[in-house]
C-alpha cells in the first residue's frame, strides 16, 4: 500500500493485503438451535479448538514464552509492535472475519448449512489450522447442548468466478483430503470491481449484519457517509500495518473532506441487540448494531474502490464475529459516464 491518493481512492492504493475467502459447507449431526446472532458462538468455539490444538497445556497467553510462533496467539490474541491494543476506537485487528448464519433458527439433524470465513494477510498461511479447528468444532459441538456438525467441503470464493472446491471433509473412518492448494488474491482485486463506476451519484448500502460504527467515542445510529469512509480507512490502514505490507499511504483528511460532501438521503435502519459471553471479562456483554439500508447521494462513486473492499473486510467494531457485513448497490440512474 504505497501510492498516495489525491481525491479518488483508486484500487492501486489498496495493494498489499492478501485475501482468501472461503465457503464452508457443513451438515448438522444434531438439531442445532442458533441464537439470533450466532457469530459469537462460532467464534468462541473456533478459538477454543484452535487454542487446544496449538497449545495443549493452555497457559494464559500473557505467560507464553513463544507467542510469535503460536498460531492461536497470532490469530486470536493479535499484538502489533508500535500499535497499542487501542488506537482511537479500533482494536488491533484480528486477521479474519466469520460470516455465520444470521437470524434465530433451528437447523435440523442432517440439514446442510454454511459458514463463511475470510482470511487476511499472513493468516492465509494458517488455512490448515482453520480447517482442522472447524472439523474439531463439529466433533465438540456448538452451544449449551453441544450440537455436533460435520465439515463436508470447503471452497474458495473468488471475485467474478464460481466457488472452487478445494477440500473434502472426512468421516468417522476417513480423514478429509485436499484436492488442490487454494491461492489468495490481493485486496486491490476487489477494488477493481469499481472500474468505470466512479461517476456514480447515488448508491445503497445494505447493513446485512449488525454494524457498530463509532464517532467521537459514541455509537452511531444514523450513519453519515463520512462515518463509513473514516471506518474503512482506519480498518484498511490497520490491517495493512499488522497483517499486510504496510500502512495505507493516502491523504486521509482530503478523502474524508470529500466524503463529507455526500449526503445521507434516506434510510431504513433498526438497532439489533444481542448478548455475548466474554471469557476474558467473565461476564455477559450487551452488544448491538445497525441493520437495514441507507441511500447516499453525491460524489459517492469516487469511494467505490473502498466500499468494494469493505464488502470483504466488513466494517466497524467486532468484525471477527461477523458484524459489519455490508453490500453495495449502485442505484438505477445513479452512474454517469467517465
């Protein structure tokens, strides 16, 4: 990430962060009752299984003598030289996001379901660890009833191409097997989907999972366009610093000033509340975020490279749980020729 920007954050400025987006096809072995937001359950069990595999003795991470060589430490207890645990309102970013099933439902025994998982930067090298941990999650079981499931297959989801199967799960007698070695791609490839569309004047952002945006220390309930752009700039910059090839070398102030020229034209948003249990804090934590849609007008097309990247990275706080998943749609008649 090395080319400075003036006003339009083009794809070339977003080079230097590898992506690997996966579709994990699962099958329930027991009836699986999912809460309204299941990302906290999946992430908690994933971390437990990965830590158990990486560190059988499981001492507290703060007492670990070899944190730099531990997969769990890097992926779930990420540290970064020169970046404190809190930088502004952002935590040091973990190098992955989950995309769990969303909404209160029961998955019956024998029913298929899916879990999305995207790895960033150096985390792409830990793909075998994730596959093992997901299979172990299925054996251990999810939730209070420890409902079991099976990893049937794993596919790579690449932009502009159908999912490509690369791993077939095993069973009680046969281990899983890799069909090929999946390859990652660069974040700039996502941003290039905006080529030729930067003249758009109106677009819709769908907040598909609860999205927690913070401005001046407060959660945002009416997201202005510059709130989204500020959050994306911070997230891409921190991911590049910690997991990629370096910081985002752009003129933040100029880009944000341009974003402030874009107006929140209309919105249909609700606040979605849920609770999660924090093992670290040993208590239940109330969480929530915005879901719904918002329409923005103005020179919004200039920011499509950032927004397209944001569809993969997610947006705002607690993204590893699956929060902050957005979808971008240019509205009819909202583009002008370049």
